[in-house]
């Protein structure tokens, strides 16, 4: 089931840092510098990857994501550079 913006009738796309625990998205873009992009690619976080937010730290500094059968923790500043389509 896709999430839609009811006003515009479009699929919703947000920065990954806005996705709440328990929700899912598919990566649509990774807008980072080359070094971080390579690190994320090594984790399997590339365009088309399904991600689920498993945990957000109380201070909001770190988020645990499940992707491709593993859990990866990333900083909020890194997540802001990744766009996902809600699913």
C-alpha cells in the first residue's frame, strides 16, 4: 500500500530523518559527498533499497535502520541527505 499526499494525489517522498520507527520507505536518492555515498553503498543503502526505521535515540542524534536483512545506525545529519518514498 502506497502513501499518498491527499492534496496533490501523489506518492509522498521525504528525507529519511523524518521517517518514524516502524515505518518503511524506498530510497529514491542519496545526495551526499562521494566518501559517504561509498560508505552507504557498502551498507547496501542505494536507490531502490527498502528501509525500515527500527529505533531513534531519545536525543534524536542516531537512528537504527533495517535494510537488506541487517541493522545500520546512522546520524541524523546523514539521514537528511537521503530521500525515501513512503510505502
